[in-house]
C-alpha cells in the first residue's frame, strides 16, 4: 500500500507528460530532489494547474510510487509571480532553479540548499540589490553547501573582495543578502566565483546562456 508524504519544497522543473499531465522535479527539504507527476494538471480548472509550475514553494502532498511520486495537492506559501513580471529577474530565477537542480540529489538533506534558493529568489525582488550580485552570492554559497569551494579566494584580490568571499561562505543564510559592493569589488568577486565554477562544474547551463544574451541585448 502506498503512503502519503507531506514534503516542503520548490518546483524546479515542470514539463508536459502525455496530453493532460505534468512531470515535476521538486527540491524537497526532507528527501532532496524528487520526481512527481501532476495528473490532469493541464486540464482547465484542475486544482493542480497552479501548483505545478516552476518557482512554486510550499508543502506538497504526494503519494509514493515505486519510481516517482503522484502529486495530490499542495499548500503554497509563495508562487513568486513577481518574477514573471520582469524578464531579467525571471532569467536569473530560472538559472537559479537549474543550478539547484544540478547540485541536488535524491534522498539527501536539502534543507540548506532549499533555503538558499528561496532566499535568493526573494533577493531578486529587492530593488536595492543588483541581480548580478545576487547571482554571485547564490553561486558561491550553493557550491559551498556542496563542498566545492576554497576557503579563500582562488586568485589575488583586494581585502574587500576577500572579506566578501568569506562572508558569503560562512554567514547565516538569513544574512546573506544584506550588503552591496562597489563595481570594482564586485568585478573581483566575479572573477573568483567564475574561476571556482570552472574548476568544479563540468557543464554549461542553458538558462545562463539565455541570461547572458539578454544582458547583451
């Protein structure tokens, strides 16, 4: 007999499955990354339509199957609908989801990564924070959570950039997005984060390519 699980998480991916269903990838606090099917979610008026979209965060009620879960319902805390109202923020948010998907695994404690993702999406909605800085903070801390980082910057930088690097690595998640940097210091930090990504990440991100094209445009 299948059991019901109530898991706190965020939808990372939502793709069509058949004529009326959606296949979801959800990052959950309790069980890491899981696959779930939302039956009938593409039917007009279906109760699962609104909760089976990327960025949706809340508590999901699921039936456990042998290879996947079946979504039965959800209590949503945040839809992050504001992100879709700004093209640049939506691009950054999509990249964060893809980055979290890359680093998450099944049957792992993903509480820290999930909280980082949630806080980072909220940071994208703050006018006082440059989205480019939010990206650097998110990338470095996500790599830190996965153990793929160096304690000190991987290249020679100013004291301010070195402090920012260490602050991002060691500060509580709730305090991550409480600072801004001068353009010069942010440029130094970006150089270090990019070098760290080149060292530890062996793939490219489609959403990042779209984001870079949007910046150029």
